[in-house]
C-alpha cells in the first residue's frame, strides 16, 4: 500500500495502476461502513485508492471541525488489511494553498436540508470531491447512501462537469438495532447511543405506513416526527419526505418514490439518516 501525501505523489502512484481504479473518498475515523465501500471498490475494479482528508471547507462550525474524530494510524492499518493500493492523505495546505479561490455550486439539489442546516457545506463537498477526482483520476467512485443528499450532489457534479467517472452508491451499513454507522457516533455517550435507536425506529415506522399504502405526504411526515418525538432527548432539525431526484419536499399525494430524510441533534452531536421509499422492504 502506497501512502501519498502530495498531489505529485498521488499522481505518480496512480499512473502505475491499471485504468480500472476504484476510489473511496473519506474523512477517516473508519468504520465498517467505509470498509464496505472499500470492499465494493476492490471487488469491482483492478485497484483501489482511498483518501483520508477532514475537509475544513465543508464544516460550518470550527468547533465541529476540531472535534471531528481522527485516527490516521488505525485507519492506515485497516486499509492495508483491506487490500488498498493507494491512500491519499493530504494536508490542508496541500489541497488549499495560499491563493486558492474556486468553489463549485451544483445548484438546486444542494439548497434544501443539509444546505439550509449547514450553509456552504455542499460547496465545500463538491469542490473537494472534484479536486480529489482530478488528483486520483478513478474510473469509479464509491459513496454511501447514508449521505443521500451528498450522493445526489456528487452525481450532479459529475454529470454537469462531464467527468468520466461512474458514481456507485453503496447501501448504508447499520448496527444491530438499525442505527447507521458514522464516524461521529464515537462522540455519543452510552445514553445518547441508546436514544439514537429512535432514528431507525422512525424510518421503519414510516416504511410500514408506506407499505400499508399510505401516500399522503403530511401524514407520513407526521408519523415520522411522532415516532422521533417519543425520544425526548432528541431534537429534530428536519424530518421530511422529498422527491429523490429533485429533493423538493413532497406535498399531497405522493406519486412515485420518496426519500425520507432525518436530521436530529443529541446533545452537541448532529446525526443524519435516510431511507428510500419505493418498493416495499427498503428500510429493513
Ligand atoms: P465520511 O468519512 O463520513 O465523509 O464518509 C465517507 C463515505 O463513507 C461517504 O460516501 C459516506 O456516505 C460513506 N459512509 C459513511 N457512513 C456509512 C455507512 N454507515 N454505510 C455506508 N456508507 C457510509
């Protein structure tokens, strides 16, 4: 496994690998969700690159950026075990030298939900993803459905800017109680972790209503927030149903599919999750 810390190093390492390179961008503090992306990339390509970079421009709070969990040594050991060929581990100064000026705005899909909760977040994401793609030059890139709006933003980026990269979506890896794995979960106390089980419970509840034939957006949204409200320590930032393609909030009778999007706060920790309602059994 080659560890590249500069853009020049990653370009040299990449040039020695076959064209069919799968790429997994991450912010580190790796868990089984990240490793599932790596496994898929390894299965579907001739070589695999992973980046670890806690991107400051996608954080809206300095405190959140500082507190974000980091453990490069453990991450590198996990990636070596997983058969990764290149790890790109740039510093902030490497990617954002003095004079850096570009921000990519992908338009409407970046506006609602996380776009409102974290102004500037998706500009940071789209820009760093484009930079990482240009440095690593993969054939395919792997993103988790856990961050559904991010996935939509990346698809928009690649389509609009004519990037010759296939975006592969990987289903969310969950704990036994359904709680989605996330690097931020290490910041939760045991009590908060127990309370967080309300999130997958709410997703399953709305899935049940959907499976039973409910298509009224308001009633489905109500079901979602009622279920979340059963856990009093959890505060809801948004709990919505949107069109999976446009991310416009559904109103009235829903025709076609719906993306259920949840963001909650447990103490200082912000958690997001989602599930797609189309055919039955999506959330389970
Ligand atoms: P992050 O390190 O949080 O930026 O995540 C890196 C990639 O891993 C993103 O594409 C995430 O959507 C994906 N990811 C994070 N958590 C999970 C999970 N529980 N299951 C699947 N993919 C995930």
